[in-house]
């Protein structure tokens, strides 16, 4: 998989970089915006999921995916199952159909309106009949095994009728809601999708959306996927994405602040590039993945306390100075930058000692 990380400080233009990539390509593009500051302009070749959009709610994404995948081929519903299982849910989904409290009264009004208008209001009689069969103040629940190759055609068509006509049913006040629930692994009961953690909701919605829209050689743009994600999920993010969509050979561009997102890449077949939003510079493609500590410094200019990478980097810099592959000014510049970025007094002490040693080595070479 071709992976491009867009890095830089807040306000450096990472989102603009993704927007530019979307506008300058004629490839099928998927855009995932995980930030409330969504300024991406619409484009005909772009499928966009934004957390600011009502349709991007996980329940709505699951409904839309279910309709699309079930209509294409029932076996494709395992796409939803894959994402749920990764998020520690069983491959089941439940749709709860709840008619309006005054359903009979609203149904009478609907029939009168339908007769008076003389036009088809877009609701098949079979859907109305299915709603009428629900007991008063009751609800109808569809428990779907997404890994099952076979779902009863009657059940499937009834459920799809409700899902595809949800807006119309609500507009005519015949339907209160269609609730979506999922089943945590190891538990007997379903839970409302809205009761999942914010990180789970982000993953479920974005990954189902990507899988639902991916095509061969798509361009996939993801803005700040780390938002609301547990550190382990950040570390697994790119590899999980590769497992889901790698066979489509997409180009993936990820704007991120997270060294865990960057350092978590473990597939040796992945080709990685870094794009620096502030300078516009781009690295050469590589297959070696930086560690979290190395990534913090090289891509994000931040140093963690007790970072082993700092020690290794100091040794490398002093060796470069000794063998004259780097100048004294180049070495001290990096050491000064690392000291300014450090927030651990022990590191600062080591870096000051390294600078003093660099001065001594430089003076010695000048006297040779």
C-alpha cells in the first residue's frame, strides 16, 4: 500500500494539503474528516465523511452501508462484520423499528392526503402494512447475522423497505425512529451504537464508509484519524486499514499529529513518504518505519522523557562530526533544536554535555 503521511504543526496547512490533493486528481477519492474544522470543498469525484455531518453518525453510516451492500449482494454484508469484529463486537447488528406514538391517527391522515392528492406519495403499501403489524406502543426488531450467507428474502426486503423509506416515514409522522444496536463480544445482549466509546464510533463509521466506497486505485485522504482513538488503536490504525483495503492498491494520505499512527506501520510491503506541510518538502519513498521516539523528533520535533532515540541520535551526530560527514554548525544546530524541544532536565543535561563535547572535538580538529 502506498502510504503518505502529511505532518506539521497546527495551522501549518495539513488539511489544505489534503484538499489540494483531492482537487488535483481525477481518481476516485474518499475523504475522511475527523476534525470539527471541516473546510473541505465538495467535488464530484470525492466521497466525503465528516464528523460535522448528520449523515456521518455511525448509525446512519451503518444503515446506508447495509442498504448498499445488501442490494449489491448479501454476502458483502461481511464488510460491516469485519469492522465490528476489529472493534471487539460480534458480527451482528440489530435494527429496531419504532412507529410513532399516534401511528393510527397519522396513518389516517396519510391515507386521506394520498387520496386527495391523486399522486403516489412514494410509500409502498407493503411498508405501511408492515408498520400496522407492529403491536400498539410496540416495536419490531431485526437481528441480523452479518456473517450469514443467507438471510430470508422476506425479512431482508421488509427491513430494506423500512431503511430506504425512513425519511419519508418520518416526514409523514408514521415512524419515530430506527435504532441501531451492536453486540459486544462475550455478551448476550445488544447495546445501542450511540453507547459505544467515541473512539469506537469514529473507527466504525470511518472504516465502514471507506470499505463501502473503495475502488481499485482509489485515493484515500484521512484527516487526523487519531482523534478520540486509544493509543493502541492509533498504533494499529494503518495496519488495520491495510488489512481492509490493501487489495485495492489505494494511495493513502494521512494528515496526523500522532507518532503512534506513523510508527505503527508494520507491513514490509508498504511504501512510505512524508510530506511536510510547512515547507512543502517530500521525502523519498522508504520501507523502513521510524520508531515512535524517532518519529516524534524527525516528523514532529518533540522529545519524550527518557527517549532512547535521543541517546542514539547524539552518538550518530558526534560520529558524523568526527568523520567530517557533518559540519560543526550542522551538528550543534540539531543539538540546540533537540534541547529546546526537550522537557526533561536529564535530557537537557545530556544534550548540553553533548554540545560541550562537540565543541571540544571541533577545537581538536582545528588544531590538527
